[in-house]
């Protein structure tokens, strides 16, 4: 367990033998112990979508995305990102980290909302929701959902009402590290125009 800025449900997605922080983040302020459907496809959109990502295309391993999965159920959008190595607990060691999901809520293949789990300068992680049109931010106790970090797996659960309860959501994932003035990033799906799209129960 690591100290956290915020406090979900924890996921146990670390690879066998891997160690790393396990923590959940949500509005309480305390820590607590498919196949891809791409926008434009003629296939029916399901409530769950996933995509595998090429490994070894980003270093260090904790920003090298392995897979992304999204599920819409019970009024929640559950977003899961798996990376190749456990995420370090210390932002001093790792630099500034951001694990983000760009959300397209109107089908135009541009991000309307960003939901992310980010390190903060004082240490720990904080979930952040940004409206890309207005720049409005909801974070910390105001974040409309929860987030968890377990080894090499990052999970965000977000209220669909908080993003306008669209009939479907397009999702792209990213992992980014900034340290010493250098930023390294991995995105999924690899093709910038591709989005994993899931149907909601709105």
C-alpha cells in the first residue's frame, strides 16, 4: 500500500511476480485496502471493447501500454489500462506520470472529455476529469467516480452522467511520463484515427 493523495475498486492486473503500488483513489480522501470496436466499423457496438497494444514501443515499461479495456454498465464507464511494468509509487523516482483516457461523446473522433490518473508534486496520484471545450476540471474530492492503481493496471470508474450520458463513447488511452524536461508517451490504439467504441445503457 502506498500513501495516496485521494482515494473504487482495486484491480489485480499486475503480471505474475510483479510488484508495485496498490491503492484506490476516490472522493473520501483516504486510501482503501472483447474485441475492439473501432469507430466507423460496420459491426454492432457492444457494451465492452478492448484493444491490445504493441509492447516495447515505449520506455520505461510503466508507460508502455499492453492493453486497454472499456465497459459501460450500471451508469458507469469503467476504463482499464495495463502497462508492461508496475507503476512506481514515487513521483520523485518516476517523474510526473499521467494515465489518461480521451473520451469522444458525440462521435466526431475528437476528445470531448479527458479522464486521467496523475501524479501530483506532493506525491501520490489524483484522478482528474477535464472538459476539453471549456477547460473545466473536476479532481480530488470533486471527481465524479473513482480510480485504482494495482501494480501495472490502472482503472478509472466514471459516472456516465458526468459526461452527458451519451449513447456511445469512443475511447483512446495514453500513458505519459515527464522527467528532466523530457516527455515520453505511448498511445492506444496505435492509429491516431482509431477509437475503441462502447455502447452505454443511457
